């Protein structure tokens, strides 16, 4: 009799080990990093291939694990109940319930799952070969269960979707980017770039254009020598050519093509036909999103486009570099003219030019100012204030205090932005200039 009890106890312990295996396997496979498994599989790791194969048929995997876990737990409880009833009579049922609940909870659930959470990837790779066999052996039973489950759902009009929508997939990817570990400058910059890539399809070229007032252009009616001189003095390699009025763009002059033409006509610039060597202008609507424009730049092998509104009026220009800067941040070379648009103050505030874009501020300081209704910080203040403010007025909205420092005619040219420690979110307040 004692030998039978010892054998039964050994069987119970073995079943508890199997229960711990199934519990840990379930947690490790659900918590494992699928992107990392995909990377390991591409590098030739066959166990990672097995993990991915199991995940592609999650219903079979979860069904097999739950079936195996319940079987061993029920068997262990039944054996323990039989032994304890033989030793203590009817009270053995209560003893078995208490003892098995404790053993299953601690050693077959909490302990293996805690370990699996902290070593998910490593454990998933180890258990995948064994679970592949388990899933294969239990497939007939799990398949019958799945058929019954789906029939029950269908009876109540519930549809089961096996795949995520594109919106859900993008949200999941954004969440993974936000959880990218680390607080250093390099990690913050990486997060900003990844977010910007996902935002390309949601940002229109009107939000990043260089306004026509800031575009360097050349009058095509000028003498060729003056055009050459203007092109040499300009820091840009591509310059719009206009006739009669600046909005009448007739071509885009590339500095390299100009220099090549000048080299072919040494000392005789009067014969230079600037329009003949210029590229025809490429006009695009302001509503074009950045992802489509980036693909268009690649397809046409061009880097320069002129943005027009719905009435055909020229708004400004957009270049390939502008779109790339939306991803990687400001790109400057030895010929760029650097304009300081953001100045940090000792009190934690910043002084910005009105033309600084909201996206640049959000990227640089990790803010979340809305840019749906306005592209620049001055435009945001005008939109929220619903009027043209006076110099010295202050506004509070979206958790920031905006003070108008300078205004030129109806254009806000300089502001002071102060993040608020608490309150002010979404509220709008205005005050008149305080007397000094």
C-alpha cells in the first residue's frame, strides 16, 4: 500500500511538472517578441521558424496547450483525491482541494509564468520543438473543439477575424515605437524618425512647403550674365525662373546645367538661352501627401516641385530634401544659410519665429501640439485665438503659454512659448499687454 501511495505521489509530481511546462509555454509564446523571432528566422534559426509557424496557427497552439494543461491538472487532482480519501475518508476531498489548489497555483501557474514573462524569447525557442509535437498529436481533438466553438459563435452572429486591419497594425507599430527603450538623445531621435515615417501619408505638402515669399527665384527676362551671377550667389542648386511676375513660373534652372552651358560658351554669355537648359516646371496640388510625393519624386527622378492651391496660384515649393528632413530632421550642408528660429531661454521657455513649423517643435521637444489646422506656430495661435493678436498679448492653450513678442502688419513674427507645469490643457485664455 505504501508503495502504491509513493507511486501515486510521484505521478502527481510529474503531472504538476507537465502543468508547469504547459503554463510556462503558453506565457512565453504569447509574450515572445514576434519581430525578434522573425529576425532570428531570417538569420537561419530553425527554432525561431518553429515559433513563427506555431503563431501562424494560434488557435491550434492555444487549444493544444489548454487541453494538455487541463488534462494533467484534472488527472493530478483526481489522483490526489483518491489517495487522500483512502487515508482520511470523506475529509480527504477537502484536503485534496486545498493541497492541489496550493500546488497548482504556486508551482504550476505563478512560478512558471513568472519565469516565462522575464525570459519569454529564450523559453519560447526552447519549448517550440516540443509544442510542435504536442500540437500535432492533439490536433484531432483541438480541431473538433474549434469547429464547435466557431459554430457556437456563428449561432450568435459573432464573426471571428483572423487578421488585424491595417489601422490596428499601424497602431500596434506606433505602440512598439513609443515603447522603444531608452531616454538618451540618440534613442529619442530614433523614435522621432520612426514616427515621422508612419506620418508621411498623413502630412500634406502644404505643411512643409517653403513659402513663395522665401523662395529664391530669377527673372528669366534678365540678361544671361545677370542670371548666371544670381545663380552663383544663390545657396540653392535649383532656382525657379519666372516671366512678367514672380508667380508665373516658366522653368526650373539647375546650377549644374547652367555651369555646363556656360563652359560651352566661354566669354559669350549673350548667346546663352537659359530657358532652353531649364527643366519644365512641375506643379503639384497642396493636398498631396508626403508619401505619394516621395514616390512621385522617385518615379520622375526629380527633386523639385512647385505647389499650387485649388485655384492654380503658386504657394511655394517642396523638394525631396524637405521630405527627407521630415524623417531625419534638419539637413544642413556647407552652402546652407542657417536661420535660427528657436532659442532656448533660461526660464525653460523658448522664443520662436512665427514661421517655425509645429512639426519641428514637436520633434525637437517631444511635444504634442496639434498640427491639423495650422502648419506653423503663428498659424496655430491665429486659429486658436480667432483674431489677430496684439504685441504683448498672451494666450494659454494645449498646456502652453504663448506670448506675442513681435508682429509685422498682420503677421506674427516672434513668440515666446512656455510649457505649463499643470492645467491649461485645451483651455484658451487671453490677456492684454501688461504695462511695463
